[in-house]
C-alpha cells in the first residue's frame, strides 16, 4: 500500500498473525539508528514485569566502562515500558562526533 505524507511517499504493509514473539523495526540515517521493538513476554516474566508503572529510560552514558568495551553494540539510549504481557522498547544509537 502506498500513500503520500507531506509530499513524500510512505509505504505500509499489513501483517496478520495470531501470535507475535517479537517484532523489530529499524530506521537508519547514516550511522544513526533508531530501533522499535515489541515483544510478548513469557507468562513468568509477565507476572514479574507486566505491572511496571510508567516509562523507564536508560542513557547510553550510564553503562559501565566494561560493558562499553565488551558490548558496544548494546550501548544506546533505551526507553521501555510494559502493558500486561507486552513489552515495548525503543533504542537510539548515536554516532560519535569527533
């Protein structure tokens, strides 16, 4: 399906499924990356985390030095929230400007 949004083309795809384990959408502009993630939590995790209130933000600079060196791909700004058994996350990895 194609539509126009402010003189720019926008493409949409309808996906029907009965159960989604996890869905990831990633948008890139050069080295900048924004990722949206939706996942269905297990029954055990839903009991533990499904009642969290509000949003939880972790800044990339809050990661410890060891994690930054070992797993640089995970060092990113993260915003998460839950709704019953569903977990929503957004990630933004920003290129370093020298």
